[in-house]
């Protein structure tokens, strides 16, 4: 590193042909520059600059060194200028891992606003229900519920608190009486979701008056996506435990019937998380600002 700094100093003096002008450009004193050049010449064992009271000029060895150094330093300066442009006009790929629900309900609407204004940014979203190690897997960020974000991560809230809903079709409830308590679900055909992390079924988290119940009901169907669980509930094949926002339109039109509503609490909303503010790319920083949840 010392050699690099001294070579950069030599190149500046040789190009300016003046210790005074080079010192002003580098923000140091002429005497400090002169000492740096003397130290460099001692290390290489050659005179690199000829000095007179009126001028400074490279020696033959200095000219040869300058011809080698100048293009390299110009390339470095050009690349630094490009990085500055990236800060003003972000580009590159942002990779995010998220569950299916936040990908659909939070990320997709945000991308509709974000991407048209940033044509040089690509966003890759991988839907994964597991608790992915974003550093090990090469992701820039991940999305989880607030209670699941590791303490050593930077976490930004990107959505309001969320609520689940237990639903079935009118045809289904014409054959089976609507459950009035979580324990009644034992007599129903539950449409379940398989958790990839441990291989078990996703528990239905229900709560009322501080009493929490985790239901793992039996049924004929198990899926790992929202769409097939919703379709199966609409087809009358069982009751499903779904994000509220995904089923309310069908409840409003009468295609689904909601049950156990007073047992469905709110959960902490989704958060985008990433390892460190210091190493956040300009593209990710802009996307984070678009995603940031602002309470009404």
C-alpha cells in the first residue's frame, strides 16, 4: 500500500511537472511530496525526477515508469467515476428471498412502482418458506415476519400487521357444521401446508382472550403454495387457514364463508432484512425506501 501511494504521488508530480501544482491537487504540502519522492527513489535505487529551481521533469527511468503507471491510474479513476454514476443512477441485480404471501402482497405492488423509474435495476425474487441464510445463499435481502428476524440483521418494516382467516365454501359447510372453537376443527377436512424447514405441517395459530391454540388438523390435502390451498377451499374440499387479504374478496362475494374470526389474532407484519447498512448497494437502498411501511 505504501508503494501504491508513493507511485500515485510520483505520477501526479510527473504529469504536473510541478511539486506546487501536484501538492495543491493532492491536498498536501510540497515538502511532504518532495520527501515522498525521495523515499520512493531510495527504494527503487534510481533517480525518477530531475529537479531545478524552475522546473521538474522525469528522468529516462521516470518517463518509463510514468508510461506504465499513467494508463493504470486512468483506468482506476475512470472506474471510480463509474461508481459515482452508479450512486446517482443505480444498476445491477437485487436478489430477495421471501415467502409466497409477502412476495405477492408486498413485493409485487412495490415493484410496480419501483421498476419503471429504475430501468437498469433487475430484481430477482425467490419464493422460499424456509428460514434462509441470506449471506450463505448469496441473497441481498430476505423477508420475514417481524418476530422471525435475527437480532444481528438490519430490519425494515415493509407492511402492516397481518391476520389469518379460517375459511370454507358454502357447499362444504352445507355438509359439515361450522366450527365454533378450534377443537371443532378435529372433525373437519383441513387443507394444510407443508413446512420445508422441518418437514412438518404449518400449525394454525389461533388465540382468544390470551389463550393460544396451535391446531394441526387432519385432511386429505397438503400443499406448499397459496393458490392451490385457495382453489381447494373454493372447490369445497375442506377448510383452509389463509392470509386474510387473500380470501376477503371471496368472503365478500359469498364464495367463501369465514369461521372462527374471533380466534384469529394479528401478527407482526413483514420486515425486509439484510446484513449491514454499510454495504448496502444503491439499488437495494432505493428499493428499501420504496418498500418501507409508513403508518397512516
